[in-house]
């Protein structure tokens, strides 16, 4: 067919075609993006500037904050600039690059969350062996594996996508999402669709299972806290953490791992906004455990284990 050609640029239709709704979405996106980036930057600066925070937990935390900034910056600034300048086009190569980095940072973020859950498990349930187990080599390995694996996964998707032909260049989304591009293609996309499940499924599902498996013994340990007030505080803050985790993974599973017949453009975009912007902001709103220069013997981790207040909780390093 003549219309099955390699397009030179795509048109991003955005979140809405209604002027008033576009203004509202622009304002909300700007607030969510700036608040998320500011929270992550402050977290990274605090870890860098405070020598007491140069520990394994904060090493993971700084990497997660950096990933969050990169993840949201892959898509949101382009959408905001398009709205301000009235531009809706993106070149084919830039579209593939955006898809590549979005998958890379998203997959790495998902895997790093599971590594942090394992780190929390060791810190709370095995505090005496924590520093021995979480050596510099092991911490570096737990960070490098998500980065390398995510780059390989996104590379496969990008190479396959570059060989597809498209019937139209109008993308009903605010960025170059892999599912949206697959729907526009006139080529055989069975391999692309299969690899979304084969490569993406294990990343999301295994990471989510690892987080749940890590928090089960944490919940058991917290339940043994003698203080009712301390136990309630621990459960409430852990519950906040798990709510954000469930929101993050639940929306991703709903967008990428549900039958195509159940998908609608508006629902997919709403879910995408949730896991790209909302969760990044929410993790900075939960109350954090106050950090101290040292823990007195009567508040050691063996007597009353701590629980992370959120994905961004700063643990008291001298307590372990």
C-alpha cells in the first residue's frame, strides 16, 4: 500500500484537544513536574553534602532520585514546550530516542525499587549483618544491573520499532509511547507486541513480587514492636510506601499488560500521567523518619525496628 511508508515526523496530539482542558493539564503537569524534580534534587544534594548520609541506603536513594528526574524529564518538558510554542511535531529519530530513554529509565526505576526493598528488608530484619552483606561491590552491582538490563531491553524495542512502517503520523498521546506507535503501524507487529510482554512482564512482575516478599518479613518484624504507638506509626508509614508502589506498578500493568481490547486512549494517558508524574510527587509528601546523629542504646534497631516512611525515607544510618 502506498500509505505504508516510513514517516519523517510524528504529530503528538497531547492530553486533550480542548483549549480549556489543555490549559488545565499544562498547569497541573508543570506543578507536578517541578515539585517532583525539586524534591529529587534536594534529596540528592542532601545526600552529597551530608557525610553521615554516605551509606548504602542513601546510595540507592540518590540513584532512585536521579532516575526519577530522568524518567519524567524524558517526556514532560517536551510536552510543556509544545504547548507553549504551539508545536506538536517530533522527528522520527527524536521520537525513537524519546521512546528509548523512557523505557530505559522506567525499567531501571522499576528494578531499582525492588533492590531498595531488599535493602530495607536487610536493614530492618538483619541490622547486625547489614553492613557486611551490603558491601560496596554488592551495592554497585544492585545499581548497575537495572541500568544495563534496562538499556538492553529498550535497545531491542527501539531497533524493532525503527523497521516498522506507519499508516499515519498522528500519535494520540503526549509522547512517543511504544503501545501508541505499535497501533499506528501497518506492518506486522506481532513480534513487537510479544516482546512487550516477554521483556517487560518479568521486569514489572518480578520487581513487584520482590517488593512484596521483602515487606512481608518487615511487617512481621514491625508487629513485634512493643510500643503500640511505634507499631502504628511504622504500619502507617509502610502502608503509605506500599500505596505508592501499588499505584506505580498497578498503572503500568494496566497500560502495558492488559488485553488490547480493553484499552482506550484516554484511560491509557491518564494511567501514564499517574506513573510518570503523580507517583514521583507523592513519594516526597509522606512524613519522613527524623534523622539523628546517633541512636541511644535504648532505641536500637533490635528493640524497635524502623520502617521506611516512603520510597524516599532517609533512615538513621547510625541505628544499624
